[in-house]
């Protein structure tokens, strides 16, 4: 039964999370809350691991949850659940686009999807920022409410990404440097 549930949950996420891996985060939050398969802290770890490893972020997270929940077979099933809608939709769209390549309706659909995709990614950004930079266990207004070290580190990485020579560095450099800083300063 767990395998069917894994497939169905990730099928829904794959079907509606338009915009890539970050757009799956709100769906994963919902899955974790409803099923108890993982906590918000686990989700933050999954995001960090998925961003740091090769492959699409959403697929990495589905595999992680499936493996954690149902073993190797669970990982395979959750991953298949996530990618099946994309395969189906791409096949359908490819057929329509071939026929309606210059249709105003098709252009309008894609134009309408972009803001929804942007909203899903922005919601994921807000959620990840809250997990990484805010101590939800502390009262608002207290010195412990914000993870100040995390905020300073995030700001430093952001500033570095705005500097022309540093922009050319591979993202893994920033991830590795942040990991080292986290260990040294005991985040």
C-alpha cells in the first residue's frame, strides 16, 4: 500500500509542480505534513542535498523520500510517480505544438503558466528562507528569533554572486565554502 501511496503523492506533485524542482517544494511540504514521512527540517536537508547533488532537484527529493519511506523500491516508485506526468504532458504537448505551432491559444496558455510557475518558486523561496533563517521556536522580536549567522552567510554568498569575477565560479564552490563555514562556526 505504501508504494501506491508514494506513486500517487509524487504523481500529483509532478503533475502540478510546473516550474522545476523548486516548484515541488510546496507540494513536498504538504506531503510531509499530511503523511508524516518527513519534517520541515528533513525537507530543508533534502533541499540542501538535492541542490548539491547531480540531477534534477525534484527527482532527487522524490528518490530520497521514497528511499527513506519504502526502501530502494520506494525510491524507484516515488521517482517514477514524479516523472510520469511530465512524460505524459510532454508527449501531449509535442503533438499539439506540432499541429498548433503558431496558435494564439497555445501562446496564451504558456503566457498564463509563467506567473503561476513564478509564484510556486517564490513560495518555495519564502519557505526555504524561513527554515534556514528563522528560529520558529523563539518569540518574535527576541534576539534568538533570527538565525543571524545564517543571514550573514546568505547575504555574503549573495553579494559574492553579484561580483563579476566570482559570478563565473561554479555553484559547488559556494556550497562547499558555506559547508566549511557552517562546520567552523558551528551553525
